C-alpha cells in the first residue's frame, strides 16, 4: 500500500505552547488530506479536510483558529495546535487520499499518528 | 449527515472460528465502504473495501458483503488467528460533486482471538 508519514510520532509540551504536526504522502500525490483525532478506546473523529492550495474545511465544533491547517503541496499538510491545553491531549492521525501508482480509484491511507500530551 | 453504527463493540472468538462484524449506515447516497484494522497505538490499516456496485468481495480469509437496500454491510473473517486481534472500524463515504469524499467511521469493534 501507499506510504503516509507523520512527524513527530509523539510530543509532550507545556500548556500554552503550540505544536506543529507534519503529514506527508511519500509515494503518491494526495488530492485531499484529512486530520482526525482519536481519544482512548474511541473511534476516529474527523477534524478537517484540506485540499492543496485552498483553505481547510472544518467539522462542526472544531475551532479553526486553534487547529491551523496548511496544505502546502500535494504531498504535505501540517496541523498546528495553538495554545495547547491538557484537553487537547489526544492521538492525532492524518490521512491522505489520492491515486496510487497503478491504481484506478482513489484510496485513503493513514499516517502512523502523533500522540500529543499537554501538561 | 451520514451516521454509521457498528456492532458488536467487543467480540471474542476461539482461534479457527469465524468472526462477523456488522455496520449500518443512514445515507443511501453512500457508495464506498472500507474496513480498517487498528492495532493498539498504531495507524488504521485498510484491509478491504467495497463499492456500491458490488454485493460481495473476498480477499483470502476476509470478505465483505453489502446490502444497499437494507443499508448494511458486514465484515467476515474466517479461520481466525491470534494476530487478527485488533480494533476493526467500518466506514462509509459519499462522493459529492465538487467536494472531497469523507469517511464516517463506526465506533469500532475490539476483536480478541483466543488461542
């Protein structure tokens, strides 16, 4: 399958600081990238959808000024958690959708996730 | 919007037995139904998917069935092995003109295969 990388894999930060998470599609161009949040023993909750070069579309209840998304290219999207608080502690997973080499239909692949702990 | 319900939330089977996980969806316009396997602390991995023009799809020990009339789809794992133990998520999505396909996930099923 296609490869989606995410960096960092885990981060611990103090309350009030900002954290940037990078998501890259390594072997295909992602027409769309998604950011999810997953709390322990819960399902994946979509936070926002972004297309290269355009503003992200945020899901209801997700603050766009707090979770800044930049989809700089067809292979890179970043999520910045601004002024992080303990309740932002979670597992953040990105996902990239596109046509993988040899594929005839778009498929969605997930990054390995970033575990964020805000103290 | 789309709503996906998944059952059961936990499932324990003996090694070698079959496991079945069921999902229902609400939006009849949904046309793509992937299944993901997620091991603890790791990324969801696509294991099989089915599109609305197909009623059944099989890949070795894994099969998925889709009933569009009833708006439900199921994952079947035969000859289960301990390494099948994980959380499984179903999802449904719609591709609307001019917008990106978005996945709506079920709540997950913790499958435990007992040796």
